[in-house]
C-alpha cells in the first residue's frame, strides 16, 4: 500500500485543532457505546492505574475512569485536551488527568500503568509499531493493552484503495492496518492477544466528511466521494458502499482487542 508521510504529527495537530469541537461532539456521543464494549473486554479489577493514549476529547477516558483507580489521558493536540477536560468536568470525574504527549515517546517511565488504552488512533501514527512498543513499555508485566481501531481488508490492492480514500478525506491519516499486520505488531511488541472482536457499523458519507471539516463542493469532499463511488465496483476498498437516494452509506470495520504484556 502507498506509504504515509514520514512525519504527520503537524498534520494531526492541524486537522484536530481545526475540527476539535465537531469531532468531540461526534466522538463523545457516537462512540460512547464502543467505549463500553472496550471497557467490558478489558475485564477490569477496579484498582488499575491506567493510560488513555491519544485520548482525543476523552470519550474512552470517560468510560474507563469509573472502573479504574486513576486514568491519565495523553494527546498531541491541545485543542482536543481542552475538550477532554471539559467532558471530564461535566461527567464529574475525580480520578482523571490530562497531559500533552507524543505516542512515540509516552511521557511515563517503564512499567508505570496496569492498563493502557488506545482508541481510534493507530491509523494516525506514521509508525504504529513504535507506538505499540511504547504502550508495551509503560505497562506492567501481566498488565493489559486495550485497543480499538479501523482495520483494512487483507488483500493488498483493496487495503491500498481503502487507505487512499481515508487519506483523501484526512491528510493526517497514516495507515489503516490489516488484521494480520496488527497481530504481528502486537506479538513483536511483546503483547499476547487475549480478546479480539471485529465489528461493522453503518456510516453516512456526508456526516463522515462533516466531522473532518468538509462540505459538498470542497476539494477534499469531491475527491473522496469520487474515490468512494469508484470503489463501489466489486467493493474495491472494503467499505461496502451503496447509494441510497443521493447519499452514500458505507460500513466501518473496526477491531476491539485486549492484549497482555508478556
């Protein structure tokens, strides 16, 4: 599949600074049920020190906080951290904190947390393997890493088409991994998979574009729509898109997993 930019951290900051309010509105509502699914898969004791890496507006921080002793949300984008702090205050959380940080250099010592969460962020990391090794580094032996992220089709041409559409919509998108690649990276990072669940969710194309800050007529909107329409033939990108009236509906495929540090 085509290679992502060598370093897209500034692209990530730009995209999520520009769309912080719109993205937070979507994530804190539409992803709340997904956050509960990941919480349940994590099989928590209740006394964990936890990390939510690339926490965004705090959707998953908010879900995990009532079930752990303390959780720290770390993100690269100050505008998203502001949204996360606001959501935390509204939820009345007393055991959550937030800090600026980079996934490739998590600002924590080795073996600091019992649980590390990373939700819908791996596809924004230029080097997901480095991020997974960092997650493994900060988790105690026997501790867990809980991840949810997009997954691409296994066939290389379909995975490449999938990522081309994602990058047309969002320049900060690096790579949506295939399940086989993600399993290999977890193993190489010293993580043993304990739970693995793949889900599909119906998405509306225009809403998806709006969350990224684009409307009909915008160059990014028109290019992404053109690619999605072209991919309808034989489902070339694995999105299962279809026209309903004048709208496009498509399926988002995600994996929810929990892995244990060896």
